[in-house]
């Protein structure tokens, strides 16, 4: 046999080498297993300290803001509604105004951290006249105007439930954000661009819009500018058409939806919206849709207010009480529902 032709010495050497390679292989397998286990653990729980790592427990990708991209930008944040007229009532019976005020404060903190100057319109909840808000923002020298709201649905979708002994209305049918712009705004293209950038930035966090304002029913029927990003045209929204600067209205979530109401209460959710706004405003500055310190243009901070931004005196705005004159006409034109809540203050 050919193998028997090897000497005993040669066989010993061969066995020794084979044992060595076998041990080496075993060692490598052990190490590999440990590395594999570590990699699997890191994949499952995220890499500590890496802010970009996907958090498997959250469906959201919160934008990371570095530096101060909003340097020199002055933003007017409008707290929707007022103490006297709180807007929509949430599923747990809380007034929309409280959500608007809380979220606005959180967003303001995020925008300031990104380098912006922020002026809050209706900070004390005492501003009842919607027609004052845009002009007040202009007087403060703001470059753009963002009205913060929380949403409801048409009355026909509301059911009742008992919460803490109170019978309240809710609807779990629609949830999500909406962004509105008006072609009657003095800067309709810039407003539209800002609205699209905001819708896109929110979408990219993983948030999704609600499309119920597009339903062809009285009180809704708002044309969609962008269905994917939840951006609507809302021509006669008072705070948008009377703001002498790029302006949008943001519905942060649907508070008659029982789960979404709990979500919008969370500071992390509010901060995520703030960071998405930083991204959107930064994009709008880069594209020129929003300019800072435009002293010579139509948005000049030096110019006086335009007289036609005062409340109109025609039949569409004089038939109501002095307290709520701006929005009463729309209430008369439409059935109760979300449209009224958007107008109501
Ligand atoms: Zn509202």
C-alpha cells in the first residue's frame, strides 16, 4: 500500500500538523461564533451612541439636526384658537387650544436650538381676532408664519364613549397630519413650497397624512396639492390669506382619534415635528422660497401693513357678533364639522 511507504517519523509529523490545524480551526469557529453573536445583538438592540441607528421599537426616523441651519430666520408660530374658544374637543374632552399651546412651545424650543428667532403669536391665548395674527407676525419682523393646530373629523364620523365618567365624542377612523396653504396668501408660491417641504419632511420621519379633508362633502372637499405628503389648498383660511409673508397651517394630528390623542401628547412626538420643520424651513431657505432680511422686497419688515389685510366689511364678515366676526361667515356657510373648527377661534 502506498501509505505504508511513509516512515513512522513522517506519520508522527503529519499527525502533529493535522492536530495543529484542527485546533486552529476550532479556535476560529469559537471566535467566529462569539463575533456573530455580538453582531446579532448589536443588530437587535441598536448600536449604543449611534443616533442614526434604526430603533426597532419606533416606527419613526427623527431627523438629526446639526449646527444652526436656521440662523437669521425669524419664524412666527401661531397658537391656533384661544382660551375663550378652544377649537376641537379631543376624545378625552381636552380642548384643542391646550394641545396647540403645548406643541408650539416644544417646536419653538427646537427651532431656537437650530438658530432661528421665534415669535409666538397668541402666546397667552387671548387673541380672538384671526385677522390680527398675520399682521402681528409681520410687525414682529417674522419671515414666515406657521399656525399650529390639532385636527378633528366631520361630525358624521363621531361616535360616543364614556371616559372618566363623561360621555364624549371620538372617531378612530382617521389619523395623521395635514398641511394647508392658500393661494390668496401674498406669497402663494413660497407658501406652497413651504407646505410641500413640511409635508415631505413629516412624511420622511415615518408620519403619515390623513386625507379626510379631501372627501367631497360639505365642510371638507379641500383640493390636494400633494396626496403623498398630505398637502392641501385651503384658499380662504383666514390666518393664511391675511399673512403678509409665506404662511402655512399645520394640523399635527387628529385628537378625536383615541390613540393619536395620546401620541400627540408625547414630548418626543412634538420634538419630532419640530425637527421636521427645521428640515423643511432649511430647504425652503436654500431654494429661496423663504428669505431672511428681505428689506427691499414685498415682505420688507420696514414697510407698513397693507390696508387690505384688515377684516373685510362686506356681507361675508359683518353679520356676526363682534367677538367672533372673522370666522362667523364661514360657520354660516358650512355645516358643523372640521371646517368650522379650522376657522373657529
Ligand atoms: Zn384648529
